[in-house]
């Protein structure tokens, strides 16, 4: 039997629960669900903001398939993705491993290594634009190798994409280093004790103890870095505006150009939908892997 | 078999904690000199760009591309900061950025905490579904929302307004998630006791729940501030009027590709733009790094 007080609390739980959650629900309905659905619809229309959208079916998508700019964008994005994920994972993990050993001044170094994370993407882009100026610091430092008085780091056909990849890695490595350290520190000591008793070498312990137990962190790093790189915008926008001759025009930049320079919202929305499915695919693979891992370990 | 020198590392000190167990048991043959050399090299790699930003902001414009590189400025011109802030409406941009960030942080913390508390401690029909819905919006990347979200704001007539800058960012699914996790750890008895004492639900939320959520709120507030302060893409598209630009947008507009950049001014403004983040970082380093780790959100 319920006392009146329990009944009163139960009633409150319903009413106040709904009341507390309502603002957030309203917000996400208006600013997440509606735009998402509307994005799919807009991708099937021609829309310039001035007149109401005109339904055109799958025309935007068929146009996309034959759009050289888009195909170029996919290629540029994939190369950028490759250059800003794999090196980032390996280098940030290596740094994190170095920081596991106790040594004098460890916290000092760790804190200072972390500082690039404090800069906004715009500031990173501006500072590196200065450093990578043909007459700038990097040219001066590289002169013994390049023997070139002014290397065109940000307008050469081959060097420009590499420069952008380098800057993105520079800005991202400290961030992922912190994530790796958090994951590494969480590995229980007993596993290493067991490995030591079994007489494993350091490298074997890393391969057979550290890596398998680090799997949740690995998945996290892989997915977050992939999605971040896939969406990279400020770097390209500020440093090169996609140039030279579209060699750094990623899909993200194309969406912006089509939407807000050419005002072809329908075409831009179709590109967004393409990005949406790629990112959802990555996320689903991530969730599946995490689930599989949970069932196999517990 | 393990080599004897590795056993010599196997000291009782290893048992004082779990931190860094890999290196305690499998320590690099402590080659101190090589380690410090590598560390200092890394330090140069990660910190010299910042150092160069800071020092360039005090240089004379003619000195910026001087060869050999002036690692230490030959001239010292704090006046650059004044001149830079007069060269474009940077004080206005700074104020806009600050205003937007403060309101976004306040609103995100308040509504996330409310919703998180509601999801964790109340029972109502559709609760699980509603929470799953909010969680799933986390999977939608901002790039994808860009066009349709702009269309919504356009339809509401909020382009070129503070509302357009602030409201679409005024709450985050991640915030709701974080607050729910934090609320789940609170014991029910605490709230029930207050109820028996006759407290109202809103009073319980303000006087009991919010104070207990302080660490989670600090983490969320820092992350939200960082995200808002550094946000570039959304303000870039939603405002076109000079007086509504935020600092990142104002900086990129000031540094037009076609015109000769005033690098000393740009570096002065970059330094000022970085300052609030550095201050927050130094004051709340623990929450800061924790926030970075739990969220994985950046930029």
C-alpha cells in the first residue's frame, strides 16, 4: 500500500520531470531534429534563400556525381584525412608513452606541450600563415635543406596540402596525447606485473598488454580524429581559401562556398547529406566496436 | 627470462599507485640525457609558434620578415596593441565574443543541469526515448547542420542579430549527457528528505542539486566557454554586419587575402584572443584537462 506521501512524490516525479526536461527537448526539436530533416528536404530542392525552395527530386545528387569540384573535394578531403589521422595517432601515442615514465619536470613539460590546444583554429591558422610565409621563419629554418631563398609553402602545388596537414597535426597531437595518457593510466597495474613475471620484453608488453587494454581509447581517438579532420574548415578557409587552384578545397569548404558564396543551398545541402552519411557510418562502426568489446571482456 | 636490471627497477615504489604502471615495470633504460633532449626538442616544436606570436606582437612591422630571424624583438612596441585595436573595431569584436560566450555558458549550464536532473531523478512516460533522442543528436556533426540550421535562423529572422549568434548554441546534448551522469551519482534520499521537510522541487534543484553538481558544472562551463569563444564557422555565416562580428571572424576579415597584412597587429589581436583561454586554463587546469578528456570535443 502506498502512503499519501509516496503518491505525492510519484505525482511530482511525473510533472516536474517533464517540466525540467521540456526546455531541452524543445531546443533539440527546433535546432537539431527539424534542421536535420529539413536538410534532407532542402537537398531535394533548388533554393537561393530569396524564393521558396522548389522541389527538383534527386537532381542535386545526380549533378553532384558529375561535379568536378565535388570529386576534387572528395579527393582533397581523403588526402587530408590520411595525413591528419595516422601520423597524429602514432605521434601522440608515442609522446604519451614518454610521459608515463616519472622524471623531473614531467608536469612542466606536459603542461607546456598542451598549450597548442588553447589556441583557436583561427589563431593557429594565422600564426602558421605568418611562420609559413615565403620570407618567414620556416623558410629561414629550411634554407640549408631547400637552398631556396623563399619556398612557397602555401601556394606551391605539392607543398600546400602538406603544409596544411602539418599544421593540423601540430595543433592536434597535444590534445590526443592527453587522451592517450588518460587511457594508459587507467590500465590496472596487475596486468603488467603478470607480464613481468612471464618475462616479457617491453615491446611485447606494449603489443600484448597495452594495446588490447587500450582498445576503448583507440576507438575514441580514431573516431574523433577522423570526424574532426573530415570537418576541418577554419584551417583551409584562413590559410589558403582552398587554393592554389582548389588543391585544398575540402568538402567542408565546398559546402560553405556553395551555400554562402553561390547561394545554391540545395546543392550545398546535398553535399552535407553526403557528409552526414559518411560520418554516421564511422560513428556506427565505432558504436558497434565498443559494444563488441564490452561483451568480450565482461 | 627477464634481465636482472629490469628486476632492479621493480622497486617497492612501484606499488604506491597505479599511475604509469607500464613505465614503472618496463622502464626505458633511464637514459636521462636522451629523454631530456627529446623533451626539449618537443618543447620547441609545440611552444615556439606561440612564443613567436607573442614576440611578433611587439615588433615593428619592418622587423617581421627580417633575416636572419629576430627571435628576440629588436624593437619593443606595446603601442601595437593600442594601434591594432584602433585599426579595426576589435574592442567591439572582443565584447561580442565575450557576451556571446557568457550567455551561452550560462544557458548551457542551466538547461543542461535541469534536463540532466530530470532524466536522472524523475520518472515520466517517454523518458528513455526522450533521452535517447537527445543523445542521438550528438551524432549529427555541425557541418551537416550548417545549411539547414542557417535556413531555420533565416526563417526566424535572426540573421545579423545576437539571437542568431547565441540561441542555436545555447544548449548542448553533451551537456545534458554530462549532467545526467553527474545526477545519477546523487543519492535519492537527499532529495526525498528535503521533500519530507516540505521543500519545493525548484528549491531542491537550486539549493541541493546545483551545489552538488559543481565539479561537473565547472567542466561543462569551461568546455562550453572554449567552444563558444573559439567558434568560427557559425558566426562567420550568421552575421555579415561589422558591429556583430566575433573576434575570430573579425580577425579573418581584417586579414584579407588580397591586402598586405599587418602581421604585428594580427599577432597582437591573436595574443589578446588567446588570453582569456590561458587565464581559464591556469585557474582551472584540473577541470580543464578533465573536460578535454571526457568530451573529446574541440574546435
